[in-house]
């Protein structure tokens, strides 16, 4: 789903997935000293089953890697995503 943009809304402690300016879902986090803890992921019901969650989390994890941060996946969706995509396992704190 390359038409989905993922961006970090640091002021709201979340990554947001958008298409054409419409928020499709978000991944909430807390962040302290180089570690981002993903607490929950929400995809709006009308957008489920379209790859929004996977695009959101892969974009968020890529951004965390680029920023040099590690992650703590508390959110069950993020835990499952990292298990299915071992290329992100090195990010787990």
C-alpha cells in the first residue's frame, strides 16, 4: 500500500498512517532516552484488512531504526509484527 504515508506526531506520542490527508490509524508510544515503547495500535474499522497496520508499523520501525532508537513492543500487534518480520528483531530492547 504505497499510497499510505506514515509520520511521527511526536507532540501526540504516536505514528499516524494517512492516505490523502485522512488518518487511517495510529500507533501510540512512550519514548525515553533512546527507547520507544509501542503501547497500542488502532486501525479504524473501515480500513481494516487493507494492510494499514502493517504499513504503519513497518514505517514506524524504519523511522525508529533511522533515529538510532530501540523499541519495546508492548502492543500485541507490534509484538506479532516483529515476530513475523525478523529483520526488525535487532530493534527490540
